[in-house]
C-alpha cells in the first residue's frame, strides 16, 4: 500500500479475512462460538487504523498482530477456567 493510497477497511477485510482463520487453525483453537474469530477481526480493524507503510508489508503486520491477539485471548480464556 502506497502512502498516498487509502484502501477501505471493507477491501482489507475481504482480502485478509482468511488470515484470521489461518491463525486459529495454526494455533489449534476450537472456536464453535467464533469468539476467536471476532478477536481476530477486532485485531485486524485496530491494525488497519495504526498501520504505517514504513513499518513493513501490510500482510506481515496483520499476521503479527492477529496471531498475538489470539494468543493473548487464548491465555485469558484459560486463566478464566
């Protein structure tokens, strides 16, 4: 994404929704209530608002933020048990 180019969140969502599912699968998370999916979407939405092109590729930034958010949420859920 170019600094002068602004892509809508809907476009970003369509292009990257599968990343959330990918990380849920890679972390072997069972998500029947889609709580983790929602957390991934929240992470994606917040990331969209804070991304700076000079920090690296958008995909790498998304992967880092989404994965960490899911791990944090997983730990929280385990501690609540």
